[in-house]
């Protein structure tokens, strides 16, 4: 189901196993374990009671002292994580649409033209559709999830149902008939195991003027705000700017700029371009401000442990007083919290979610039932833990009735508080 990874995927640091799995004597240094949640279920393995579960795997982050990348100690087989009926659908929430508008207007200003957009990890095609409505032409999605590509195609956005690599990069370029003005990848690069292969694919797909825009959660935000619930098996990397510079150093591409966004608890967009045309000044300035180091990871791990104990104690205390507690948003993050706190149906009666595909499934590891979002006002529990905290303002506003009738929100991030 998974294999271990002991070598940094960005810079190659770490003990390398030789023939027969024996590690070389010269390479004595190893990646440093910094955060360990033990053996955990796959965070998006929402399954119906009769479905077979994907299983469990270690959830541990190793830190690279050379390039400051954080990466999981294991790689779960991508076919298990994504290619089946992947339940994550790009949100059509107001928060997300505002974000689409922001990145579209930023990228219009950077790209040479609006002809040719390839999105890697295109999900159901929602972002490409948005770009199309704003006048971008020749759109193409690439995503391994068949169920989502079908939705994309039905909505008029062509999509290849594959993991992006150097081979389908050529297919994509041929089908566009030219190098794209823009290659987009939102929140999928940190899911990729083979970064070298991914970069080779980008080199094949991009032309000299192509802008490559890769949006990732920013590890520094995660560390500072203790968003430990974004550590799960799909997120194999927690990147630093230095790790990207190491990764690209032998390629024809380089980092030109880094844009910052509030989405998903803090994200950055890496603007990458051919070395022949890139102007790297802004990226160098961003790099100079970065504070990620081993001490920051250690502090994050200590803080996370305290938060897990805090939420666990708070909810158990409320339940022992006869209060009803539910979850709001069956996010992957909810799975991490629930299993870290060892919650069961006894503590959390159900989790509501707006995604129909998640209804009537059970949360991975705990078997807490997922129900429709109307359940919050139907059942009026005493407390709802906001597991979709990245949409906090929008959710709280939408669920006014719950608060008006005396319900209280438990916000888990950045600090646990009841509002
Ligand atoms: P999200 O934060 O997008 O992803 P992840 O799984 O990566 O942690 O998940 C948010 C979940 O919350 C998603 O399943 C949809 C749900 N949701 C609601 O139930 N109500 C809402 O108002 C919003 C915005 C999301
Ligand atoms: Zn490294």
C-alpha cells in the first residue's frame, strides 16, 4: 500500500539504499523526524458501511536540513489515494470563487497571451471553466480521477484522465498545437512523489514564454498557525523556497516570483519560467524573508500535541455534561483531528457536509457518519466543530440560525476557541 522514502525529493539529501537495501557507509546523515501522528487512516477514505477500506499508513514528517523541505516518511500508492472515486471536489464556495478571480487577474498581468491553459490536477474543471469565462482560450485539464474528468468534459472542458508526466506533457502540447501561455497547478504539486519527473514534464510542455503557476499551501503558514491537520498522506511535501531552488537547479526552469494568498490557511503561488527569460529578483527577496527551520518544526510539533490534548479534553468534558457535539465539514482535515483526538461517535454524533458524494459515508478511522449540511439546523446540536475552518467566515454567516438558536462553534485553528 505504501513505500518508505528516506531521501529528500528536492535535493537528494539522506541515506541512499544500495543493492539489497543496504545503506552506504559514506552517507551518514539522515532526514530528521520532526512530527509523528502514528499510524493513521487515509484522510479522504470516506466509505459506505459495505465498502472495503483502503487501510492505514504511518503519518510522519521528516525534515531535510539541506533544503528545509518537510516530507512524509512514506508514499502511499497514488492509485489508492486518487484514481478510485476521489471524493474531493473543488469548492464552488464564495471564498473559492473570490480566490479564482484574484489569481486570474494576477496571471493576466504576467502572461504574454490568453491562449492555451493547461491545468494539472484540474479536478472537475471548475477553475478552467472560470478562466474560459474570462476570455482564456484552448483549455485542457489533466487529472487522474476519472469521475472528475467526466464531469469536466460534460461541462465542455477537455480533460485527460492521467497523472501528469513527461509523456502526457507531449500529448497535451500536441493537442493544443502550441506551447500554452499558462500551466496551472493548484494544490497538487505537494501531492506528487516524483518531483524530478514532474519538472521534466513541465520542461516538455512549456515554451520559452510559458508561465508556470504552481499554488501550494505554504509550510511557513502551516507551522506558524499550527495547522497540523493539513498533514495527511496526500500531502507528501511541505515546501520551502529553498527546496524549489534545489529542485530546479539542473533544469531549464527557474523560480521568478512568489505570490501570496490567504486561501486554505495560507498559500503561495510559485511563478516559474524558462531561465532564458526569467527575472529572479522577486523570488530572491521572498526567499530571504523565509524563516522555516528545524526549530520552527519542533515548536510546531509541541504546539500540535498541546492542541490535540486541548480539543480532546474540551469535547469529552462537554459530552460528559450531556452536550451534543457535531462536526461541520467532512474535510480531510477533519479526519486528521478526529483520529489524533481518538474521537468516536460517542464524542461527535455526526459530521455535516455540502458534498453529496460524501453523504451516508463514514469518516475514516472513527466511522462517524457524514450527513447533509441541513442536519445542523434540523438537529440543532449544542456545539459544532468547524473542520472547514478555511471557510470560517462563510460557514458561520451561512449557518446563522444555528447560532441564533444557541449553538456554538468550536474553532480548531489557529487556536482552539468557542465562539
Ligand atoms: P476543504 O477544506 O476544501 O478540503 P480538505 O478536504 O482538503 O481539508 O474541505 C472542506 C469541506 O467542507 C468539503 O468537504 C466541503 C465542506 N464544506 C461544507 O460542508 N460547508 C461549507 O460551507 C463549505 C465552504 C465547505
Ligand atoms: Zn532537501
